[in-house]
C-alpha cells in the first residue's frame, strides 16, 4: 500500500466499466457506487481479493462481507443463487423458501441484504467463517453494470476505513481510501444514504432483523404478515460486524437530550463535564434532524455562550432526505473547526428513522462509556 498512489475517479461509461472489470478480474479492488453507500468491491470467490478488501479497509476479519449479485431473472431466485454456488438452502422448508423468494421479489434490487446458508464455493474469508452469507442485489445502475459486465459476484463492504463514516460520494471514497486503491467509479451521490437492512433468513421462514437500514422493517412485516424477530444482546455474536462503536466521526459526538426547540439550560447541564474540558470559546457543531439551522444556531449560542455551526438534515423533516444527508453532513461537521459534534436524537423510529437513530447511537457510543 504505497501512500503515493492516488485513485482515479472514473466516469461510468463503457470504457470506465471495462477498466474496472479488468481490475476486478485481476484480483484488484474497486470503489463501487450503490444506492446505499459506496462499496469497496472485489471478486467474492477469490480469497486473495477478499483479503485485499480487508487489508485496504483495515477491517478485522471477524466482520463478514456482503456479496452483491445482479441478473437474477429466474422466478425462483433462491434456486438461481443455489445454481450460482453462492447459497445452499437445502435445509429450508417450503415456507422458508417461499418467504426468501417473496422478499427478493418485493425488495430486490434494493437496500436489503439477506443472510442465507452459504454454499461451499463461497470462501470462508467472505463470511468470517460463518456458515451463512449476506447477499444483496443493488439497484444502482452503475453497480448493476459492473456486476453484469464482470460476471462476478462482488463482495463489497462500505468503502471507508474500518470504524469510520460510510462514504456517500466518490470524493468521500477518495478521502477514505484514495491512497490505497486505483479506481473509483463515479455514481454520484447515493440516493438512500444509509446501508442496507440486514435480515437473517431461518430455514423455517422466521426472519431476524440484524441491522436496520434502507428498507423499512415495517414494510417487510407488511409483506410477510409477521413481525420480525430482533436480536437480543449481545448482537455481536449473531452479526459480528455490528460493533457498538461504528460509523464514528473523528470528533466526539454527543446525542442531545431532545430536539433543539425543547432544550433549556437545565437540559444542557448534562454536557457540563464535556464542555468544561474544551478550550475557551470553542465552536460546537450541531446536527439537526429537521428545521432551520440559523434559528438553532442562535438558540444554542444563547444557551451555551459558544459559537455554533448547525446543519439541518432536512428542513422539512423528510426522513428520506435526512438519511441521504446523514453521513455527508457528519463528515462535513467532522472537517469543520468545531471542537465537538452534538446531534439531535432522531425521534422517528419507523422506516429510515430507525436506521438514522441506529447510526447516531453507534457514532455516539464512545462518549457513553
Ligand atoms: O448497503 C450496504 O449494505 C453496503 C453497500 C456497499 O452494499 N455494504 C455494507 O457492508 O454496509 P458492511 O461490510 O459495511 O456491512 C456488512 C454487515 C456486517 O458488518 C454484518 O453486520 C452483516 O452485514 N453481515 C454480513 N454477512 C453476515 C452474515 N453471514 N451473518 C450475519 N451478519 C452478516
Ligand atoms: Mg460499513
């Protein structure tokens, strides 16, 4: 990994795709846009490409990768994944098989990862030695073009250094990994902005929510007519990648005790120890879920006596817009001259709100210990 090497951002035209395909076929890794976040893609069936993914990201090998696929046109997509030697669902009941096919039919291509028993051809490195593999069919046209043209299943974790904020633009990937990879395909800013929802599919048809994300858990429940099971602690045993401290900006992030309009001096006193340790006149960054950034800046400046930079994820309170902006605004505040970041809690627990509060909780974890 030479630090002088600098990645190129490729336009996703046929030439760019062809160059990325040559790279992937040669066992190299490529920055790939998806509708959720950018991934660091490599041939899922090639252990040396997989090991390059882990080393490039500095990711511990106990954190399994998601395998991306395209071109599943058969009605029985589960059978097609079996014939591609990615999945072995022989232990599945009829109900289990039907349910998996139903989810794939309704939510693929899109931000849903299904964890299924793996076939022997999938290297253990991809799954961190687990007997299951996470599979997803992305909807981003550039990801689909790359998958189609390469003819390979592509393992792709988010294209950030381990434990850091996921990238949602080619420039973010450049910032995270530009010194370590050659190519980043330009797919613009990611539409969804948070990672896929991860569901473990059990042989009897039971579904377990491992990670809230771009597909709403409620919509899945509506389709199946059954409540999703959730992981009781410690979740890291079921889904090893779900470490508590994740998605963390470099600066400390504190969750505010409520929306800014409801804050008063008493509530801000919780932060006395943290604020007291800052150099005098430090600037505070504030990430708002909704509303007007200027009004919040004035109110918080009055409450804390400190300069404030606020950014609002969605003025109108649209959760989709908030999710789309979440990681890029966090990254921006992380780069600002502010000393620490405060974030409003996300009170909308449905749909993408669930994913937003999950990511904020993980980003703020270090301060809670
Ligand atoms: O939206 C996404 O899912 C993005 C884009 C690039 O597709 N990818 C992504 O990958 O978020 P990553 O590596 O950052 O997160 C993958 C997570 C793992 O950390 C783990 O929690 C879960 O998916 N996972 C993958 N395979 C699993 C398995 N066999 N069993 C349980 N959990 C698994
Ligand atoms: Mg990640």
